[in-house]
C-alpha cells in the first residue's frame, strides 16, 4: 500500500510541480515523498522510478496520440531511434524514471540515516 | 550504516540532473528537452485542439478579432489602423518566431552566436562586410521621416514583443529547445534587416557579375565578352513590348576620358572566391490579362514568385482588415503588410527585376591599418566599423570593416575567403546602402484603389528592383520595373572600376518616370519572367545578360489565348513546355552524326526524337536532353575558360544555342587544345556520346525519370542538419527553362491567381504550411496539393461570416 501511495504521490505532485517549476522538480518531489513515506530502500527507488515513468510515459503517450505521431516520428529520426514513436516515449519515461528513482533512494536513505537502526515495517 | 547509500544515491541523483540539464555538443539538455511538461512534447500540437484565445494589451488602441480558418489563415479585423499591424506582428511571431529570429541573426552576420560551426564565421563576416546592418540603419532613418510608416513599424515590433512576452519554456518554439538558446526581443532594425536580406537575395552579390567578368576579361577580348554575355539576346522577348517608343532620356551619363586605358584594357583581375555564387535567375513569372481577353470580361492577375523553397516558408498567408484597408495575400513574417495579394479594388504581384545594382571599386590603402585610402589626389580617412562576432563557445572574433566614399570594403587582405592570392582591396557600391523606405510600398499598395495609387505606392521601392504587375476592377492592367537604378554610361559596372577618384562613380539615378512601364498595352496582356525589361532601344545602359525562354513561353501562350478562365491560368502557371528545347532539339538532331552512335546511344536518341518538349515529372527525355546540353556546354567552353584558373561563369544555355545556330563556325566550337579544327557536327556528336555514357550509369538507379533525376526537396531553414524536418523526393516536373521553374532547390514559392470580377475570385497556394512548428499538422500540409498543381480558393472574409464552419478558432485582442 505504501508503495502504491508513494508512487501515486510522486506522480501527481510531480505533475503539479511541473506546471510551475523546471523539469528537475521531479527529483525534489521524489526525494520528499520518499522522505515522508517510510519504505525499504529498494522499494523507495522503485516507487520513484515507477511514479515518474508513469507520469512522463503517460503524458508523452497521451500527447503523442493527440498529435498523431507528427512530431515524435521526426524527433525519433533526429535522436536517432529509427523514427519509432514508442521508443521515444520509452526513452522519455526511462530518463525521467531514473532521476525519480535515485532521488527517492536518496530521500529514503536520509530518513533511515536519521532513525538509525529502525527496521522498516510494511 | 545508511550514510553511504545516502551519499551514493544523492551523488548519482545530482550527477544525473546535472548531466541531463546540460548541453553536450549538439545534444540538447535531455531532461529539459524530454520532459513532457516543458520539452519538445509540448510542441506536439493536438490535432483537434481548441484554438480560441483572448489577450489584453495596453499598447492596443481598440479591439481586434482574428479568425483562423481551416487552413490556419488568420483573418484580422482591427478597429484601428496600427492595431492591425500590432496583431500581425503578434500572429507572425506566434507561428513563425524561430524563423524570424533566425533570419534576423543571419542577416546581421550573427549565426556563429547560435550555431557551433566554424564554417559560419566567413558567412557572418561576409554579411558584416556587405554592410547589412549599416543598410538597415539607413533604412530606419528614412522610415522615421514618414510618421505613418514609423507608427506601423512600431506597432508591428510591439506586437512581436507582446507575443515573446507570453512565452514560457514549454511554449518556446521547438528549434530554440533543440539548439538551446532563447529568442531576442524584436526591434524595428530586425524588420529593416529582413528587407535587406531580400535585397541581398534578389539584388545582392549573387546578381553582380563584375568579379567573374573581370577575370574573364583577362582572357577574352571585349568583343568576345559581348558575344558570350549579350545585352540583348536573339530571342529576347522583353516585358515592355518590342517597338514601344521611349522618350528622349532626361539624363545622360558621361563616359570618363580614361575609360580605355584605366578600365577596358587595364587588367584589373581580382580573385575573390565569389560568395555567394552567381545566382541564376530561373524562376518567377507574373502576368495580367485585360478583360478583353477573359471569359468573364474582368482582368485576371497571376503571380508565382520563385525563391529557394524552405520549411517554414518565407511566406505566411493573411487577411488584414481595418477602416481603410482590406488586403489579402502572402505576407513576410518580419515585416508589416501584405506583399503579394489583392484588396477590394486592385491586385498586385512581383517578379525580380534582376538588375545589377552593385559595382566594385579598387581601393588603394595607405598602409596595413586600412584607415586611409587614396581618393581625389589625397589620403582620405576611412570610417572604421568594428564588428564583433560572438561565437557560441564564448570567444569573440573582431573584424574591422573600412567604409569608403563608395561603401564598405568587402574584400581586402584581412578577408579573402580563404584565397591567399587576393592582395587587392575592393569596395562595393550598392543601392541597398542608400536610404529608402520599402515598407511604405506595401502600406500604400494594400490600400491602393487605382492605378495612380499603385504608382505612388511602388515609387517607394528602391532595392530590390521588382517588376510590379497590377490589375484593377476598373479594367486597368499595368506593369512597372521599379527600383532605384544607377545611371551608368555604356559598359560601366561590367568590370571592377578604378576607385582612385570620383570619375568612375555613379552619376545619378535613372529617373523614376523612365523606369520601364506600360499601362493597358494593345496586346491586352502583360507578362514578366525575369527577362530584360526592354529591347535595345531603351536609352539607358543595363549591364548583364538575361535568360529569355520563360518570357517567350508566357508571351506566345498569352497572345494565343482568348476567353481566358481561371482554370486556363492555373494550367499556364503549371506549364512545363520548353521553348528552348523545342528550338534546340531539332537543331541538335539535325547536326548529330548518327553513324557514330552505338545501339544504346541510339535508344537514348530515339527517346529524345519522340519528346513533345514538355518537362513532365515522369518523362525520360528531359533527363537525356539536359545531360546532352550540359555535355555540349563543357565540350564548347571548357578549353577556352581553362585559360583562367580564376572564378568564372559559363554563358547560359540559350546563349550557346543561339550562337551555334547563328554561326556554325562560332569560334568557341574548336577545341583549342587539339591541333585540328573541330566542327560543330563533331562536337555535338561527341557531347552526345559522353552524355550517353553518364546516362547509362545513371539509368539503373532512377530509370532516368525526370523528377528522380532532378531530386527536388524542401529543406528546413537549418538545411542538411535537420533532414527529418525536410520534405524530399517531390514528384514534380519543370525546370529553369519553363514557366513552372521548379529546380532542385528553387520553385514557385507562392502561386496566386486573382480574377477581378465584382466579387473577386482568387486562388493561391504555397509549398509548406502556415505553422512553422514541425510538430503541427499545419507545418507542411499544403505540399502535396502544391506538387499536384492544385490551388485553394482564397477567402476574403467579411466579419459577418464569423459563424462560418471554416472558422476553427478565434483570437480576441482587447486594450487594457
């Protein structure tokens, strides 16, 4: 449950922050969520990763569908990803997810550093 | 033991964010660029997005409503005159900001600031040395003398900046995100720079052949020069009908007494690499037919200016409506007004006059500092303009350009375009440096009601000289070759001139009233296709030779046509019949010796014999003909021109054909490197055999199909570096010799047909789309229809039609 909550919070808070702040606010949000919600270290990474993966992947998928691949196809030729829109969406999602995951890991480990010795419970 | 993971994961996170927030060479800031909330995804326009918007600006005097139709053409309705231009600037920026910013930087010699390419330094230096900013500043000073022009330009600039003010990282045009920089504020200077960019394109270095001519003069006699580059060709079909009587000239230029010793026989050979290359003007037509020749009884005006085609297009379609104006047509993002179009009373269009308005003067500097030059028996001070070219990597290149009485010194020992043999200094005299206010042309033309208004409006056009075609609902048709053209003595400005004193300076201008013009000619039509405007009886000297075939084609077809309809005009704009090939092919076939041809060569020849002389997309014959003629040109010219290792230009196709047709003993036919005397027969046969060899190699790759051989494409402004934004493999016919003059890179940039019936009926199309955004479906949506030769009905909207189903969005502007 905590995992789902953390993932959900990471995604939605990052979405809102993204309207007003630069792209790297996803790192701050993932960090803060992991700091607040007690989770195991690896799970925290996963929730940050999945949260941003879903947000960036979902948003770009939705934009791409509305755009009928007009732009993604061209960008995927520049990158180069052989013009594949799906690959470009995956790359987008993974790049964001990595930042989210590591930031969450950092937040989670800070929490544990503060409360030394405590074993996380599910 | 959680400190280590904390440190490790924090370091990894910070490093990731840092790496993704930084530009690596040409790779953009990936985090920023990929973020669906701020990056390129935000430029992916939804295909059924709501387009309604509302804005409020204190700079507006009243309300302005903009209706976007289904082709994304904005119809602007403004209560106040200046507000229309404010909104035009806003709308231009909304759809074309990156293009505008880029063009202005290119014009000013500032590409090195934004693009990391060492080759651009010379491009930038050339712009600076051509005095582009100097010219634009002079233009602004002239605009300031006309209060309405000033108000219009101020409003336009304010409008562009109002749009820039709305930008956020996410709404930034895609190219800024890709290249990693931000738009600059717009300024009146940038609008003026755009006019100078058009001057450079249409009446700039590429149109002045002084340098190659000077080099050729060192190996050819003056008589040979006249043969190779004739002022008036045998086939000449001028804009002003042959035989029209010209008035006794008001002015006469006096030839300097030293002309033979210091000019004609003096070897003033120079060797600058000609950058840009000489422009072949092979495109652009306009014509008007009077009501006596049309089915409707109303005049029809047509225009298809040919330019380098690009994405986004140089054109943007708009309607501008105010209490004193209702104009529709093609506009230039960067300047106010409608440039080629029509209003409720008249229609107007342009082709390039192609007049040479640059001359070069040899300058003698006192010393290496280049601060003083010898002029009228004394050392004169140069005005030094220090040019700082800031490079993307942060370094600065400083160039100082010396300005003389003639103009800036383009080439000297500090700038030789990588040609170390240049040791002389050349100043350029260019009409575009003189004060002028070309913006007034369109401000007035858009409001013109009749012929007198048209004459008054276009008199403001100084550079680039244009053939302004005109038609009015009252039945008038007219054309005038308009520009500020130097008054030259015969021969002046063909070659580099001595700059030691004022005796070789321009002696004035051809009087405005004597610029070639005609109103309602007896023929019932008017045409222009970049040919020489007048026959040999025109009393003023016009340097250079002109290419005629398209003019002949337009003239012959228009004179034969009666009861003309809009559909006939569409056919004529898409016409690919080559009058040159129709003359040349039978002549070549007559002179080839078929006994020397093998079977495969004969196959090609037979293909050519069947040709109807239409340069159609899927034909093979045009490929064979062009290969043969190119081969013949090499065969005839190479040996003589090889005597000079300097820059030169071969005479054009029509000159060669006319020369060998006129005289089978034309002296250039012989190959001077062989002991024997080659005959025309031999050369034509040999050139065919050589061409056939090339064709046999090419045939397996493209079947010699013309459109594949031609390989026409439309590139993004950043050219080869952004091929995914380009359109390639366009299946069009046409070539520089025919009315539909679509070459590899240049073509009909805006086709327009206006029938001036009570309710105007107008048609148009251009090969791109209204949006400059590669992520929009409106980026290139006109191209397929353009390739197919289709047109869109142009809609002069009335505001009462705002409920029409063609309206897909409304942008309301109010004053705050």
